C-alpha cells in the first residue's frame, strides 16, 4: 500500500480512500476457480490469503469462499462507516452465525436487535470501570502465584500457561469459582472449539453434525463444558451466600418478553452467555499476553526498558498504594506508560481478533464499490494494523511509536483490536487491566529469553493462534 512520509511513525494526513468511485466495477481480487472461487487458496493458508488480498493495494478487495461473496475492507473510513456511522445497515455475518451459532447462538456475541440491546445493557454493569477495579487484587494475586510456580524452571510454554491463568482469573471474577487445578473441562472445550473452527481446515466449512474427527472432538468437549457449567449454576442456585458477579446478574435478570411479561433467562440462555464470556474472555487475553512476552523475549532492548519502568515505579512500594513492592496493583497502572505501549503494540502486530465480520442487510456502497446485501464483509485488523499508510515500518515491534502525537494523528479505525461502535468488545477494560497486571507481575520477576523465535507460524482459528506453543526461557531477576 502507498507509503507516506512519517517522522513520528504516523502519517496523520487524513484518511481519504485510495481510489475514486467507479460505479458497477467489481473490486480487484485474487483469481479463483469456477464454483468454489478462492476456497482452496484460503484453506491452504489463510494468513497468506489475507496478505495476498492486501497486496492489491485497494481499499476493497473481492473474493469468493465456499458459497459466500467476500469483500475485504481495509480503509479506516469505510470500517468506521460499517461499525459506527451506518451500523444499522449491517448485522453479524451469516458465516459466524452458521459456525459459532451451532454452539452458542443465544450469547451476547451473536444476538441481534432489541434482544441484544436489552441483554447488553443488563450485563454492562459487570464491566464498569469501578467494578473491574475490584478484580485487580485477585488478578495480581493469581499472577503472583503463577510467578512463584515458575521459580526454578528454565523455560515455560508461555501460550499454555497464559491460557490457564486467564481462564482461572475469568472463572473467579465472573463466576466466583476457583478452577485452579481442575480447569480442564473449560479449557479443553475452548481449545477444541477453536481447533474445529480453524479457518485453514475443511471442518470449519462443514456443519457440526458431520462426523469429522475435529467435529467429534468439539462435540465431546462442548458436552463436558456444559456439564461443568451446569454444576456451577446448580451450586450457585443451591447456595444462600451473597454474590455480586456476572453469574448472579444472569440468574437474577428479568427481561420483558413479547407480551411485556418479565421473564428470567432460560438455562440455555444462561449457558450460552457463560460460554460466550468464558470463550471470548480468556483466549483473547491469553494470546495478548503470549505475543507480548514473545515480542519482549526477542527484543531485549525493549524488555530492558520495560524492566527499568517497572523497577522505578514499584521501588517505593507502588505509586499511591501501600502494596508490597513486589506486587503491582491497579493504582500502579497509571504510572506505567511503556507497559501501555508494549501492550498496544503487541495488539497491533498480533491482534487476537484478527478480523471483524459483518453482512449488509441491503445493497451498500463502500470504498467506491457496490456491495450486495448478504455479502460477507471482512475488516481484518491483521491487514489494517500493518498498513504502511498508518504505520512506519509496520512489521517492526516498536512500542515507542505510541507517542501522544502518534495516537492523536492516527485515523480512527486504523487501530481497532477491540472492534468499534455499539458492538465493541464489552470486556475491553477488563482485558487491558488484566493483561497489564499480569505482564507487570511476570516481567518484574523474570527476564524472558527467546526459545521460540520469529517468524511465528500463525493459524487463523476463531482467534489468531500460534501454530505451535510459544516457549520462552526464564531468568529470575
Ligand atoms: C485482548 C482481549 C480481547 C480482544 C482482542 C477482544 C476483541 C473483541 C472484538 C474485536 C470484538 C468485536 C467483534 C465484532 O464486532 O464482531 C469483541 C466483542 C466481544 N467481546 Fe471481546 N476481546 C477481548 C477480551 C474480552 C473479554 C475479557 C471479554 C469478557 C470477559 C470479552 C467479551 C466479548 C463479548 C461478549 C463480545 C460481544 C459484544 C457484543 O456483541 O455486544 N472480550 N471482542
């Protein structure tokens, strides 16, 4: 894509589309074969397919996967229109409804219309800033305990460790359940579901009832997950304790039905919400942490700068806190500028949600092209976050680029790891606070040395996964 002059890492010069409108013209795109279009190219290597589409240097690229006409949008102004300005003209894409909908179609992620609005506003209080801050102490404590377990070890599979830690934290904060040591049913379900929806596998295109090995594994894992969740819900219903978490909100929620009668949620609705939150909430944050640790391990000078900041801020026992110097707390987070930049840069280079899909409910015009209602629109963070128009040396890990000037000059939606508009990630604050607290705690205790080195092989599952576990060597500080 076109490069512009950049002195501070940004272009900052407006966000005009690259091309003029040419009514009726089809956007450029990779050649396909009859009937299946680009399906085989995509299945062979989804990451390469996205990169190939990006190489057309147009803001709209057309392709065809399975039976669906796809349009990749990469201009921030078009993305803002879809997610924010004209969001009423777009809904969740059928490919997501047809895939994830087979497992949890009643969760917040897939709901639409008035139903979604009512559920989103009822669940939002669990994610308010003051509520999230009450989780900080527990997040820091769990990270502390994990760091203690790492003592004496030469290396860790950081991607596996982070998946377990973020699941423990989420189960404790949202359900008040301590799953430490027995998280396997929840964790295995998430891994099997993610694997089954690997964009590079044929099983992702087949219905869940087709007995492929991945489908069978997925169904078994979902069954175990359902049993684990049913037990947690039953225990809570039987308990006469006082609770103040997402599960208690779900169990007490009463919403008007079509006849304006207040109704509690069904067991299926509660299960679908819990599945959605547990899945959307732990895998994504675990990946953010894993990629951040991987990047730091492979960039010792950036890691040294982070260590300096951590040592400086925590040396006096933490800014505004009487906490033990060894334990970063929520109030310390305000003082960690470089930590913020590291997390933002990791989310730019390796966005766990690597694309956002939508489907226009009617014919629309975007980036100068007509896009038919019912088409699949993909807005890939994977491509936009590495666009030279907005990022100088886009493939380089450079947390320093995130100056105030750069942030102010960056077009809205040139960076959108948490989506945008009314359906932006409800867990964004939670995820950022958790990622920063965990990273601060672990990086304060250890220096990470590279075992897994770049380039990383990536796999586009429901989230952007490393093909093999990420390993780092540990050096106690
Ligand atoms: C770094 C971590 C995370 C990333 C990168 C991330 C990313 C995203 C993105 C891009 C969306 C919008 C998808 C779309 O518009 O199609 C989204 C939605 C959502 N996220 Fe997250 N997320 C993260 C953490 C979390 C956490 C911690 C939770 C819950 C505890 C969560 C729960 C959800 C839910 C329920 C939605 C659907 C919201 C709705 O449609 O109203 N996410 N997330």
